[in-house]
């Protein structure tokens, strides 16, 4: 019996030494930044509160732990950056290292299982699609071509605010709708006109706003991937329902676009290709050699444009307006600049100004 105990003890000692050599003297885990302690399995999840708005909590932790800190949320290890210099290091200097994204359950459903530019793997196809996106959609020539469109849409938003002077205005919702109007026209060129176009725009606005809200919802499946198959909160099921609604809209618009494109009506009518036309030609290998994309990828890229170009701008404007209202001195300077540059006529409408087109081009 004593010999058996000695053998077990010796075996355990040898295994312990081997484990130490492998994990302690072998590949060392890079040092992690400081951060709050959590509890086993759940991490820091019980301490972030019930609200979906994490900004106040992250700001509080940033004051305590500095410009970079770690946060264990369930099985996910998160690193929070709240320094401009560190953000630049990650998104610009080391962008190749940090380019792949850990998509949430909702993001995967909304991006057609990572068929888009945002969540797909950074391979050669991704690089090509990104170049097409930047060159055709975000180029100076493309933005200048849509200057009049953007100026008119922004002008309508300004007129709406003026008409509701003295009354509460939901600036975030107004900005979201304004951006969505611009993006829809840049995507398919306003070729869906009349009552049909108004119905599509109204339905599209309703569904997209719900998708954006769902993308920001906390989902337990994201923190514990093993539970994703059960979809306890129904996030995946709900997102797939919204995506089906968007599918119907996209399929309808694409079908009408393909019909007009086959007859050359779009280019002849507008004199410029909209982004959907570029994608359809890319699908048919007409513009980019042997590079082609699927019907699903086209819809996924369009979803990227809609989600990335609406909610971000709405949040930025809403925060900027909140800061202005908290700083009356800066608010007065902004009001004076608007009065000097734009001006208002006796009838309460904007006065044309030679510099206003330049100002609007950056709206």
C-alpha cells in the first residue's frame, strides 16, 4: 500500500513538473492590461447593470484603470480602448492584426452569415470588394455627383426643424431618416419612384431601425457561445425575421434594377451609375475581370452601407447636440456662424449663398 502511494505521488510530481515546463516556461501568455475582477464563469457581467448603454460604466472603469483595460464578460475577454492614440494604433498602424471581427449572433444573421465586407474574413475577395466599395461609393467624384441630392435632403431636415421651432425635436430620429433618404438614393439612384418608391422607403425605414436596435441588444449567447444554439432571448430568430423583410425589399429593387439595366435605362436617365448598378455589373463580370460576387453578397454589402451610414451619423449628431446644449457659449458661436453663413429671409426661408454649396458638400 505504501509503495502504491509513493508511485502515485511520484507520478503526480512528474506530471506537475511537465505541466509547469509546458505552460510556464514554454509559450508565455502575453501580459494583459489591468481590469476589474469578476466572478467565476460570469466574469464582470453581473456588475455592468441592466441597461444596454455601457458607456457610463466603461467611462467609470476608464477613469480607474486607465486608457486600456480588460473586461471578462462571460467567456469573452474584451479589451477596452479609450485613448485616441491607442485607437489610431489599432485601426491604422496595426489594422491588419485587428481587422478580423468577432461577429455576434445578431451580426451574423444581419450580414447573411458574414457574406459582407464588415464581417467576412480578410482574404483577397474581401480586399477586392473593399477597393470597389471605396473607389465607387466613397470616391470624391461619387460624392460630388450626389452633392445636390444631399443638399436637398439636408435642406428638408433643416426646414422641418424650423417648422417645429419651440417644440421638441427627436434629433437622432431626424438624422437617421435624413441619412437613410440619402443612402437609398445613392444605392439605387431613386429609380423606384412615385407611390411605389414611397411605400418601399417607409417599409425600409421601419425595418432598418429595428435591425439597428437589435444589433445593440445584449445577448447571452454572445458571452457564452455554447448556449447560442438555444437562442434563449430569441435574438437570432427576431433578426432573421427582419432580414426576411429586407430581403423582399432588396429583391424587389434588384429585380427592377436588372430589368432597367438590361435596357440601358438607368445610365441613360441619370448619366451616372449608382452603387447597385456597379454591383450588378460586377456580378456579371462586366467591369472587374474575373471577379464576381453572388446575389447574397450584393444584399449583404447593401446592408453594410445602410447600417454603417445611418446609426453612426445619428448617434454622432445626437451627442454633438447634447454637448452644445450643455455649453451655451459654444452654442452661441454655432448659432452666429449659421446666421452669418446661411442667413434667413423675411419669409423665414434660407437665403442662397455662394459659399453654402461648399458647406453642404461636407454634410
